[in-house]
């Protein structure tokens, strides 16, 4: 999964994020809050 951060212009790839977590992110009212609570620190990431 790749995420572009609009405020910084940075792009990150998060590895091995399961489809159900991705779907939950897309459905979340706040993508940033969901990312911080459920993805960052749990899945390996690469800065692109």
C-alpha cells in the first residue's frame, strides 16, 4: 500500500497490509487517525 502525504509531499510504501485493513482505512472518517492508530508502527514502511 502506498500513501502520499499532501502536507509534506512524501510517499511511503507500507508492506504486507492485509486487504481488510486497507478497506477499513478507505472507509475511515479520518484517514490520518486510522493510519496512526492501526498501520504506523505495525507494518514495515519504506520512504519512496
